[in-house]
C-alpha cells in the first residue's frame, strides 16, 4: 500500500501532551500520532463510539438510579439500609 505523509504543526503544550501519552504507552511520538490518526479514520471504531454514545444517552439515567451517580452503588446502599432497619 502506498504511504502518504502528513505534516502537522502543533503548539508546544500540545506536543508535550502527545509526547507524554506516547511515552506512557511505550511508543514514539510519530508512531503514537500515526495510530491516533488510523483509529480516527476507522469507520468501525467510529460507529462503535457513536453507538456507545447513543447507549449512554438512553440508559445513563437507569444506571445512575441502579448504581448511583457516584459509582458506589445507590441500590446496594439502599439495600443495606433496609436490612439494618
């Protein structure tokens, strides 16, 4: 497959952020940027993220009611309160 080259200029702060993230996953900056761009161009990934966003929009309220918005389990805590009473 033929390769195309993209040159992108970013602010120093943006570059430092990219550099830190690349180092955190053990990649060189160019490799990390290449992977990010490939992921962004991936239609299947895009459709998955859109579907995930739709799912969250439809079901977030139900999850919050069942598990609590704080992530500690509102329903489980309510169950403990009922047993103690």
